[in-house]
DNA sequence: GGAACGATCTGC
DNA sequence: CAGATCGTTCCC
């Protein structure tokens, strides 16, 4: 098991805050795009809001695989969202990446987004900016062209724990996390 | 076979 | 606040 998979073999609620500050690196033919994870949301199998709640299907199969892979899904007929699979094989849990702070490749991101503001402050926006689509579903995040670079966990005082956003179930559950005073988090 | 809906975003 | 837009799931 890679170092990445070892760290991610844990509960999504513990990992969601721990992953804040880590980097998402996207390699493209035109150069590298880098973003810092600033907002996450935990999804575990026993939560009714999770895609894995009703068991394994072709769509959510990656969630039930080993940790350290990307679960990318298509929604609303036009958007992609990217998760980091967590936990052990057979478990069905993941951490949704909800927002990034753009660090490198902003020109690329703006081109992919078709605008030069609000590049990565939302789960579907960041996928568009990093050109993440279903072809990366099941991709091993320890290697290009999409890499998760773990950083040290943020201090507890830097993390805000909050309730869910944009979901019809479990709106009260405090499983959303973001970096305090960060201007790049998603909007309500 | 068909209907309902969604871990969203945008522009009015 | 409604529309876009289609894959997935669930029910008949």
C-alpha cells in the first residue's frame, strides 16, 4: 500500500479536516495546474445523503474500492464533482473536494472555466477548472495526471466545522470543513 | 419503458 | 429564482 493509501485508510469524517491544505495537482499538455484544498465534505456509507448509502452500483463502485482513488461523478446533466476515496475496500466512503485555492496555472483554469473569476470555489467549478471529468473516475491519486500531494494537517484552530451545503438530506450534519477566513470557499 | 431527481452553476 | 440537461435509479 502506498503512503497515500495508508493515510487515507481512515474514516472520511476524520480525513475531511485533515486533507485541508493538501494539494491537488493536474498535469495537462499545456502545463501544471495546482490548487490547495480549502473546503471538504465527508460522506460515509451509513449517511443517507451518500451515493453509497443504498449499496454498490456501477456508478458508485469506486467508492467501495481501496482508499486513494478518485471518485468522479456526473450530475445535473452537466457537472462533474471529485471525491477522494477513503477507508478500506468494501466500505463505500469518500471526501468530496468542495473548493480549492488556485496556486498555479490560473490562465489554464480561466480558459477551462470561460471566465477569470470564481475559478475553483465550488465542487463543479474546480472540476471544470482542472479539466476533471469521468475519464478520471477510478484514477489512482498517487500518480499523474491527477495527484493528491499530502501536506501536514492544519492546526485545529484553523479549521471550521460546519453543516452541509446544497443537499436535501442531512443538512444538519456537521460534516463540512473549511479553512478559517479563507476567501476561496464555496458560496451558499 | 418511463418518470423523477440530483453532493450545481449561471444569468436574469 | 428558474432553467439548463442527462445519467442513474427506482418503480411499474
